[in-house]
């Protein structure tokens, strides 16, 4: 089975050339796959608060520290920003591990350093959960206004999207936001919510290698404006969160929709994976 999205080292016609990409959260469940697959097409530097043994170029940093972020961006052309405080890890203690700390403030520091370094493209990882109060409607496009409530995770992601939009509106930086929900895998076993039939909303799932594909496209393809939001999900009839925009603008085409995962039976009320 192929390990990633990218079939060759050379850039396809019409795409930007090989980039130096910073991947934040590169030690995480999603981040290490994104960093791995982007490395097949770009030069990748990973940053996280934990070591990243799979990457030749990696740095352990705290997103609460602007100077550490600025230093990590030396020589970088574009940023895939996945890092977000999800839970504490033994032995790794950021100065502020909250959604408003390493999450929103960390993003603010990152974007400030992005401007200082003259970097022009950022892709930020958000979540479809910020639209949850509107899920009584079956189909929700990107224009649906977030109503996150006061829960730290969804409120933090919503505020982070607002920060991205403000920076893109006022500065010469293009920011793409990708939203998805549960993240299943076909490569590894033993993870909670590792398949769509174990996720409480199966229609909001996507495979990690398709997320990596979305990052590559959002980092390299021309966008209609300096701020764009995309749904990144699997592709199946009656999709709840349409991916038409990602398909039309980015050329996104999910590759991992193996039907046997939808036929195994069993449901779960567990929380989503992102």
C-alpha cells in the first residue's frame, strides 16, 4: 500500500516548486503523517514540544515563546500549522498548555513571526466542530457561521480562525483554513476512533494521508483570496460537509474511502478525533 499522496519528487505542471515547509505539531497523530508525506515533495522542518525522531530537521519548541518560533522559521517558505494543545504529555510542559495559550496566543506569535520572516503562505488546521450547533441541517458549506459556545476547544479554534482572517486582511500573507472532523487510519491499529464506524458522526471523517494531500495543495495552489476556508473529508454520496470548494479550487480528491470500513458494523458515542 502506498505510504503517501505524492508520487514523485518533481512538481507537476502549474504548481509552485519545492518549498521549505515548517510543520508544527509534527510529533502528533496527524502531524507526523503530514510531515512524512510533505517530505516526499518538499523540504520539511518539524516543530513540536516533543521530539520528532522520524524527521531529520526538527526542533523542540514552546509555541508560547515568540523567539523560539521566530528562530524556527529561518529559511522557511510556508507553514503547515497543526499544533494545538489537546492533552498534557508526561515530561513535556509548555508555559501555557491551554487553548487560549499555546492555541490562540501561539498562533498569534506564529503569524507575527511569519510576517517578520516574510513568509507568504500558511495553512491552519481548524475543526468542523465549530459549526456543531448548526448540525440539525444536513448539508453545511464553508460559509456557515461558527457558533462555538464557550467550550475551550471549539471557542479557541473559532478565535484562531478570526486571528487568521484578520492577519490575511491586513497583511500580505495568504492563509488557508482546513476544517475536518474524525480522523481514521488504514495504516495502524489500536487507536480510538481510528475508523469511521467508531466515530459518532461517520460522515465527518477523513484519512490522515488525505489530510496530507490537502496540506500540500493548500500550500501550493493559487487561491481566490488571501483567506479561504476548505472542508476536507472523505468522498461519499450524500456527504454532509461538501468538499466541492476544495475539489474545484485545490484539486483535492480523497484517495482513501475504502468501503469495507463502512461495512464492519458497530457504533460508538466517543468524541471526535480532532
